[in-house]
């Protein structure tokens, strides 16, 4: 594996004592389309901020394409293009200036910066608007300007922090098409999101972060497979003293009056009901558990509670 990013024991404690990252190990392969998933407050922006030299880490190591953040911060910086969540360009500046000036930050001479700006502005359909003030752009075009600016120094790694929060479907689609295109052309992409739906069609590999810790690393495919399992809660007429054994599907006792059944894609509820009937277990009602990323986190909270009580 040729990692674009390697994080080892990454920690961040903010001045107010908030432990945003509690030791994160993560590797993102060069060329990957990678999602860092997690609920609000999990630590996603903090991790991204450290990578992009916007947040100072409290401990651990960061390497970007083999360059250590502490020893070679400039080498790290020039390999990263960051699209932060909020618009943070000068709204009064013309579109073209914003992009050219960004190139200037990376020490690209003005003449060359102009050529590079033209290339990204054309790629993002902003060329015709290059002379207008950024504030006159629509929300979608502002988003594209953020991307153009992040790409102007041709970084091999592009990081997007919650890129489509508050962005409408059309713009979202065109953004994704563009990101896929540059990914196919070799750019490594990392995005953070708390919407699974956003990442599921795009990303190959994922990590899930919760309360400052990585709680899952997998392929998107494997995660979706797991989340596509369906869970049902069955309410029983009579309490069950012991957990039922030998059921044709995964069955556990949630409480004496409630069973939780988890069905893999190919399993059916019918087989379960036959089995329950054969045991004289009477079901009063059944409800579908919502079962996506939110469920994943709720399950974790429940497990943590159960562990704390045990
Ligand atoms: P996410 O991007 O996953 O929503 P963040 O990385 O923004 O999460 O935040 C992680 C935790 O750190 C949260 O508890 C948040 O309140 C806290 N936090 C973020 N930025 C700061 C800051 N500048 N000062 C103090 N606490 C912060
Ligand atoms: Mg964030």
C-alpha cells in the first residue's frame, strides 16, 4: 500500500479541555475515494483541520505522501487542497483573483498562476464569471469556486469537509461527477460527512469516527452490506425468561417482552414466524428498526450503556 495519508495516535485536546481526538490511527491509500463518517461533534473537522495545518495537534504523527507534518510542513501543505465547510473567500474579490491569489500562497509565480486559474475555472464552468465579485455568484457556483481554489496548485490530495451540507440536489450531482472525474485522473479524495447517503455511491473505503475514536474501518461495500441487514423488534404477549435458541435467523432478547430479529438479505420473516409459532411464542406486534448509519451509532450507544452496567 502506498499511503497518501497516515495518522498515528493522533490526539487533539482543545484549550477548553475538550478531547476532540483520542488517538487516531488511519491510513488512506493514494488514489482512494475515502469517507470519514461520523455524527456531529465526532472529531471529523478536527482531524481534517490538523491535516490541513489549520489546527495544531496535541500528539501523534501525521504523514502525507511520506512527508512528516512536523518536519516538512510545506511539503505536506502543497500536497493538500482543502474545501472547508463554510465559504471563506473574500466576497468582494473577483472570482479570478481569489483563485490566482491562492496559487500565490503556494509560491506559484503570477504568470503561471493565471494559466492554472484559467484551467480550473474552465473545468468548473466558472470561466465566464471570472470577472464578477464572488458575492454575486449563486450558492452552487460559490461551492464550485471553493473547489477551483482548492485545486489551483494541483494537489494530489483533495479534502472536502461536509461538502454538500445545504447544497441542492443538482449542484450535489454535478459536484460528485466532477470529484469522480478528478479521482479517476489520479487525485486522492477524502470527504467527511454525517450522511451515509452522500458517501455510499462514491467512496471505496471508509472509517467511522465517534467521540474522537475510530470505531470502524472497512470498505463501503462491506459497511452497506451490514447496514442493509434489517432488524425488527417483536413485542411478545408473554415474557420470555430465557433467550430463544436455534432460530432460523439471528434472534436476541431485547427485554423479556421484546425480541430483536436481524435478517440478512436472503432471509425471510416467514421462516421466523413459523419457528416462533412452533415454540408457542406469540407475537403481538412488530416494527421495523430504522437501520442506517444513525442506527449504527444508536446501537453503539446502547452497547456502551450495557457494558457500563455489566
Ligand atoms: P465534527 O466535525 O465531527 O462535527 P469537530 O471536530 O468539529 O467534530 O468537533 C469535535 C469536538 O471538539 C466537539 O466536541 C466540538 O465541540 C469540539 N471543538 C471543535 N472545535 C473546537 C474549538 N475550537 N474549541 C473547543 N472545542 C472545539
Ligand atoms: Mg465538522
